[in-house]
C-alpha cells in the first residue's frame, strides 16, 4: 500500500506543477499532498533525478524547467480517443509475443486509465479535450474568456460567464477563475461549460488570482478538517459513485475484511459529506474522527425533527 500511495502522491505533485507553474510553494504542495514539507522536498529531488527538472522562482514557488518535461508529462496524462485505439491496436500487433490473457489485461488497463466513472474525469472526448486546451491556452496567454452556456446549479440558470481562468483541474472537473461580473474568485465545473470563447481583453486582475483548496466533495474551503470514516461495502460503493474524487482517499481496512477507510481533509462545514452520511447511514458508516463531525450530525438530525 505504501508504494501505491507514493506513486499517487508523485503523480498528484507532477500534475500540480504542470497545471499551475510557479503556483505552489513547498508548504502548499505539502498540504495538497497531505505530507510534510520534508517529504515534498525529497519528492522534488526524485523528480529531478528522473529528468523532470524542477526550479523555483523568487517567491519560492515551483515549476518544471524547460519544455521537454512538460511535453512528456502532457503526453503521458492526456491523449485522445484515437490514440487510445492506436494503443489497443499496437497491443494486438504484439499479442503473439505474450500470453493472450496478458494482452487483454493491458488493453483493459488502457481503457480503465481513462474511464472517468472510475477516476472522476468528465468524458475525455474531443469537445471536452478542446475546452481544456482552450482554457490552458488562455492561461498561457493571460487572456480573458467567456464560458458560454454555463449550467449553474446555484442560480438554476444557463448563461455566459466572463472570467480570467488561472487553474484547470480535469481530474476534479474544476476550473478556478476570477469572475469579472461578480468581481470574485469562483470555481466552475468543466463539464458544465458549453464552449470557450476568447475575449479581446488581457488579464486585469492577476494579483487576485489565488488558488483555493477544493475537497473531494468539490467544496471550496482553505480551512479544512481531517475526517476518518469506516465504511461497509454498500457505503463505499455509494461514496465513490457519487463523489469519484474520493477514490484517491479510500482504501481497504487493514484489520477487517469488507471494510474501507476514508481519510481526507474536507470542508469545515462538512457540506456534501453530511448529506452522504445521513442519506446512507443504513449502509453502516462509522465516524472515527473528528468529534466535531459527530456533533454536527447530531445537530442536523435534531433540525430534521418536526
């Protein structure tokens, strides 16, 4: 399990450096990966030794140095459907050099790697990839954009949003941006954006672009609390299906069969998590920590009484 955690942490670290160059200090990366600053320093040294040269600016924020590592990482993490099919054909071509079962397993891995239902990605089809590409281009060129036909759950309306986007997170289906009309930082769901239009204006509010923490329930909160739940199989299934980003924080328990541990920082108001627990308590969910979550749930149950 330790090796799996290390691989997951390194990938998350690499994606953070790729998505927002010079956007994180060592301490911020440590909070993002839920480890110590010393561990992040060792991880950065490991990336450097592997050829992904990392540098820092005057603000002690980190980024990959040079274009080659960036290109290699982008090609590793994102490729389109045609390229997936090409990989499958290549596996078929070399299948006679390996057992059939092994070849089929490799092809399943190619599909599973980009199965958004399992990893929390929105559908990685051409329109979605094009949106991601345009948003990243707007960040590189520091250009304002219009998010056309954005489906908002808060206002229950479909409309355009003029923004300066500064962080794109495809795994979390999140776009962090400065809303030009509301004059505030906002988080948008990538999958709810109809299309992206470039505006003629350059960024005007770059000094206000601040990355804010988002938990697996897609709630923005820089002051999060550590939560530990123990889940039976039914509750585990509901959790990862309703909130796919929780997969990265949920593991089989070491001391009991058919039990899973969910351990993660979540928003201090327990939004999203509260509805999940109260809606599926019959699936056997145990709150291990914190006590404040238990008290919060009791208060919510009292409020539900008529």
